[in-house]
């Protein structure tokens, strides 16, 4: 392979570039990004960056050596112009500015974009939060006494609520579900953590349907819920999830679904093309479903596997770590690894949920399948490490050995 093009210059993209060099790729390496900025970290955007505690320089993902002229990646950077299309047969990329790049291998890492509400398009006080520009636009609005309405109670919505509350903003969170974060955490534990909103003075409205919006002079002034309640607003944040950036691949021959469909190593249906990050839907062999893992850890870990598959098409299947995410809300560090939907019960192993300092383990039968920590970083890390080790062992062990090992794993003192 002489030329490797990575489409997407955020965390997954730069992780793929580092992996390629670490695995011995010495050819031409091209990084393409639609934003003019060098790769930056997104998780702080809803927290310290939004609060004004850190500057854009603190977000940069490149190491000092990568920034200060050493350039160990030896990469060509094409920033500020998005990819417009891909001819998968010839692996030729065309950018919006007309630039054409022919590559031997392509890594698709175009991420995702914030979902929007068409009925609020063009209104001056309506925001989403996905990019550093979004955060810089929203930050000046978060002043004491401002009434902020957040539509959506996922990670971004909850974290912005926490940040805004600390800044003296009056926050209302409108959630369509019975409880925020019910899907990733399960209803029981999600309900426990949802109490953080009320404890900290944030109004949380669940099972809500928005009937209409009130606007005048180019801004939203409030919204009416289906139950008749009126919620006034000075600022509105739409935080209803993200959609994969795959429209540019229409007609390319790359198979698409909810993201770029890939095998368990990131290979697409086209030889020489892999996909990583938020835009990639990798096959989960246990469920037989394609899943996008929209978390920081996935954008760091999975590119190395995909690059391995790209540089060595015959590379053996390698085990994946369990999906992992963290969220900082109201001075509580929430950490989760695994799949809550795989569990049939949850046990509190340490701490007190009422104090929002606890560790919960999710079980399927006698087997631990996921772990949740709230302000329990050391204990959580031990459990996560053991769960990943067990997963890797199960991947390589014959079925009989895997089954026999399950009781010992469940009772292992090393989890605690």
C-alpha cells in the first residue's frame, strides 16, 4: 500500500493515522477534515470548555511532539473541505473544493452531526452542541438568570444542564422518555441518576411531548407541551442525538444502514475501505446486529483494529473491549461498561445509590455483563478490566471452557 487516505480528522481519524504509523505503514498518509481546526477533543465541549475553564488550545488532540514540528505522523493535512464523494471501485475521493485523491486504502472516519428540529431552523436563540464553534456560540448565552430549555436528556443534554446550572442559569430539561439514559443504563439505574437534576435545582420533565413552539422576532420564547404546560425560554438547546455523516457516500458502492456497515474488524463490503468512529456500524457477533458505538473509547481503540485489517486483509479477528463511556454531571463521575440490555438483574456491590456514590454490577444469570460506577473510579476500573479480560478469554476459548469458567468469573474476588 502506497497511499492511505483518512476521511475525517477528529479523534477516530487521528487514532487511525497513529495506528497506521505504529503498524509500519511508511507510505503517503493523507488526513482530510471538513473543519479548519486541527483534531480536537469533543467531550470537554459540554463541560469545562463551555464553562470557560479551558481554552481551545486545551482541546487539541495532537501531542506536543506532533504539534511542534516533529510531526511523527508525516501526514498531509487537507482541512476545511469535506469529502463530496467516493468512487469505491477506484478508491478515488473528491472534496468539495474539487481536489481529487486516489488512494490504495481508505479509512472512513467522518463522524456524526447533531440532529436538528426543522421547525426551529433559523431561529437565533436555538443551538446544538457538536463542534467547538457550537460551544463558542452557546457559551455567551449562559449567564445567571437566563432560562435555558434543553430538548433531550442524553449525555450532551445532561452535561450542559449540569454546566449551565453551575453558572447560575435556570435550566429545564424536556425528555421524551420515562427516564433519561434509560436505554444505555437500564431503567432502574437511570432513574437513580436522574434524581441528580432535581437535587441540583434543574427541572426535569419526562414523558413529554412538545405540541408547539412560540416564537417572535426570530427567537423562540417558549414551548407548549401536550399536557398543556407552557415552558418559557430565553435559550434553547436541541440535544436529541446525532446522525452519522454518510450522505456523501450515497452511490459509492459502500453498504450503508445506520452508518457504514462493517464486519467486526471495521471492513466494509469494498476491499481496501474500512470505517471507524461515530459513522461506523460494526457487526456485533453476539447479537448479529450492526451497532454504532458513539463513545470516546471506541474512537480510540477500534481504529487500530480497522487499520490492521486494512494493511493485512487476512488478519485474524481480534476481540473488542466492551463499550465504555463516562459522563460528568453535578460533580458525579458516571462510568459504564457493557450492555445494560443484556442483563436480567442489577446488584449494588458497593456504596449507596441515595448518596450517588456506588458501584452496580449487571448480571445475566450468574454472569456479570456490565458495570456502572458513580464516583467509584478505582473500583469501577477493576471491574471493567476484569470484564474485558473475561470477554477476550471467551473469544478464544472453546465453548465448553467458556461455560465452565462462568461461575468462577462471577464469584471472583478480583472484581472487588
